[in-house]
C-alpha cells in the first residue's frame, strides 16, 4: 500500500508540472511558417475569414480570375489612344471592327419595273474609323441592273427616309452597269446607322434572287476597303408577291 501511494503521488506531481508549462506555439508565431501544421491553421493574421462577395466583382455571375481577392481593384478607364483612328504604320486606314450589313430591301419586287433598292449598314461604336463610302456591286446573273446613280440618296436610320437625309458628295463619271459607289459628304461616325438608297431604272425582267455585294470604305485616301457580304433581293414575274 505504501508503494502504491508513492507512485500515485509522483504521477500527480508530474501532471501539475506539465499543466503550468507555457504553450509551445502562439497564434502569432507558428513553428514552421512555410508548412503550417493542422493545429495552426486559422491563426495566421494573413488569411481573411471573409472572402469578397459576388457584389464586389465586375461580373457578379462570372468573376475574373484576376479579381479573386482583389475586390478593391480600380475600374478600367478608356484612354485617348484607344479612341484614336486605326492606321497601319504606312498611314493606311482600316476598320478595327467593320460595319455590318443589316438589311437589303426593294420597294418593288415585280420584274421589269422601276424600284428603289435599300441597303442598311450599322457602323459599330468600336469601328476605329468613320464610314466614308459604300460600293454596291451586283453579282453576275441573267441580267444586269442599271442604276440612276445621280438619284442615289442616304438617310440616317434603318429605313428610307426614317431619319435625316445625309448629304452625298458630288458623283461624276460614267457608272458601271450593276454597280454604284456612294460617297458621303461628311463621314458617317461610329455608333451610327445609315441606309443607302439606289434607284434602279428597272428590275430584272427575269425573276429570281439577285445578289449585291456591299463594300465599305473608311476615311482616308489610302483607306482599306472591307467587304461586308451580300444583300439578296427577290424579284417575281407575273405580278408583285
């Protein structure tokens, strides 16, 4: 009995000594800063317990990788160089984002009658250049349309006479059958919609689908043209459809 009491007393003394030892780790000084132990996770002041919310991102549904943990990033600003006209080193101008052909329309679809052909273009706000001229050229078909180029017009907006008339530069010389080039007196600025109207002396006598290629020219004597696609017009024989 005496031996058991001695052993029990020694164990109690050892336990009391251990409980009074200072902690080997503090919350501000991990034993290995490069490989934190499991017991040290969450003690370092460099980790935030409150990650940025979706409302702090520029795109709340799909935040960018660069925005994670950087919710105080300053918003991007457009510089004057981004708005400057786009040119090659040799001075040749071109569209960074070309105009779009949105619509082709004929006022009369019956064969062999006079008609007005409309082609609507949208010059995007990031075009990089203003629109100076438009060329309309018919693709080869059974017949070739003849335009009265001197009666050509242009309007702001998506339809004939839907907006203010846009003055055209004087057009001289002999026109090529099936082709017309419209030059604006003042270039159509980016962010605008324009409708070009050509007067056909007569629709083709043979019905069918006729295609007209549309090419846009930016401002500048050395401008690089941009083909925009085909406008398709359908003509019928035996009465309008």
